[in-house]
C-alpha cells in the first residue's frame, strides 16, 4: 500500500475538506493497469483542483471485501464509494472532489425509486408516475407496503402466523403492481412462487427493474424508518382511509415532515407529461450552493428549466443585493438553460406560488428546507387556503439535513 500527499492552497478548498484538512481518497485494485490508471487520474485531478489530498492504494482482498467493494477498480472519497468497475476521467474525478456534498446527496446518486402504496387508485397513479421518473433517471423501483396488522389482506390465512399474512399481502401487492402498470402498457414480472426470486429483467430495453416489499408497523412510522435507506420516495397524496382528510392525508403529511430522503408527492389527478419546468420555491435562505446544485442536476436529467420564484410581503429590504449575489453565484450554473428569476409580492406565499405555476406551466414544485419548521408552516397555510388540495401539481420536498449518504 502506498500513500501520497498533494499540497493545496487553502482558498481553493471549496469546502471539500473540513477544517482545510486533507481529503482522504482510496483506490481499490489489484496492482493492475486499471488500478494504476485510476490512481494516476486521481493525482492529476488533485493537481488540477489544487486540493490537498491523501491517496491510499488498497489491494488486500480482505480490506476490499470489508469496504463493500464489488467490482475493481473502485474509488472511495471520505468513506463513500463513488465508482466501481470503471475508471472515471480526470474531469469527472476533479468534479467529484470539488463537489463532494453534491455527489453524496441521495438525489444525485439516485439508483432506486421507492413507492409506498396502500392498494388504492391514488397510489396506483403514483406508481405509474414513478415508473416514468425511474425510466428517465435509469433507476429501479421498489414498491413498498406498510402492514400494521396481521389481519390485513383480502384473503387472510387460517394459520394466523405472521409469515402467512406476509405472503398474502405480498401476493396482493404483486397483483396490484401488475394491474397498475398494465394501464400504461408495461408488464411486471413478479417473484416466482417456487424460487421467491424476481424474474430476469428484460435487457432488450432499458426499463426500470421492479421489486416489491412488505414492511411492518404503523405506515407513517414504518416509512420514516424505511426512508433512512431510501434514495427517493414517490407517493400519492390521498389514499384509502383518508377520505375525511384535507391536503395529503395523514400518512403523507407525516412522511413529508419526517422522511430522511427526498420525497415526491403525486396528487390523485396528476399525469406525467415530462418535467419541462420546475419551480424552486425560493426564500434566499434555501439558495445555498448545494441546494442549487441539486436542483440544477435534477432538472438537467429531465432537460428541464428551473424557475426560482421568490415570494415575500411588500417592502422587503435587500432584495436587489440578494438577487445580484444569486445571479453572480448561480447565473452560469447551467449555460444551456439559464435560470428564470421572478419576485412576487404577496402575503399568501403558497397561493402566489401556485398562481405562478399555473401561468408558466410548471410541472413540478420544489421545496428545499433547512429547517423542518419551514415546511410545517407551508403545510399549515396550504391546508387553510386549500391551494394544494385543489392542485394536480407534484411536489418534491428536500430536507437538506437528511439528503446525504453516510460513509
């Protein structure tokens, strides 16, 4: 194993190394040509960014296995694996080192779309919407059912054992997935009842691979726990058992407030027509570099245009200076689709956002929260004025304190 250190200038750290310490990088390989190429490119990337780093080569099989590496060569930065089986370019590695927080974000590394369902038409619509999202992102889908009673299911087992009820619900869940996707002409291949293993994905087209899962507990609590390991949750905003509830429904409200991953909520009337225009609900506090990078990256994957809409009561001070800083920092982040920045004066923040969304054909509204109380205030005001209740506009919520993968 060899260790190398490259000296950097402090001013160019860009926040990639806490306290201006070294960025720790591991190159996993078998001392072959690919591993040597990866190490060389890592060193060149560090030189090009002037970032101080410590590079270690790991070839011991036991250390490779204990690190969770499945394919060589592999690259790990600050305890997070970023590539396996490939050698990224110098430019890609440099971008990774400079923007580690973005590359660690769940929304950036999204590989699986999780869809909680309650076997209702609303959740069926959310599943179909999620299928289009996953296909565009090149991600797979996991359909999740939270079972809080062993007596659920249309065909309860006489044995009364929990495993029997799980089998019953799994069968109903797979039938639900099959019926839901049939409406958009897609076929679901459920697990074999003999082997319990999923069918072989169709490699003739790049389609999302779909699996199903039954979890246990009260739905809101079970989904909150499940979300810690999820990349993105997509769920309907009104499901069975919530007919008397306004807005999302009780389970969706709790998930929107407490989830540990980005959550995308699909109203019952929403239809996927692409994500061509995204509205980023801006209060300037949400316009930190990472939040904007996340929004830009997500929009790029759909070839979408971002609208930053700032709503405040009249007489706000410092707006022009804030806007100048915003444009200076982020105005060239996506040369292909420059930002659209718009200020609206209103006491009704949610109502103003939806007015803008209506006139500009917005396909998705994005809320980035740094304090979860901000979203709770939006929820309260939205319930009182029914803005979200009557809309068919999907909402993506990113709680920035929980959108980072842990090493």
